[in-house]
C-alpha cells in the first residue's frame, strides 16, 4: 500500500480532500525545516484554499 492509497482511504477517494491532506502535510514538514524542495509554504497554503473552495461549491 502506498502513501497515496492511505490518503485515498482516509478521504473516500475524494480528490480535493486528498490534495488538502497532502498540502497540509507538506506545510507541516516545511515549518519543521523539512519542506519539499522548490515548494513554498505559501504555495501549499494556496492549494489548500483552492481545493477547499472546490469542496464548498
């Protein structure tokens, strides 16, 4: 089972929720100095906002 499989199970395979989970994790890692190379916290927070808006539409 891959990390993506676990995320899909957690959110009933809802694409937007899965992306929110991944971006939230990357934001947390970045705040601890272990961020993904080339990805800023602002970028991931923007993704969280974007996918959240998709859910509430």
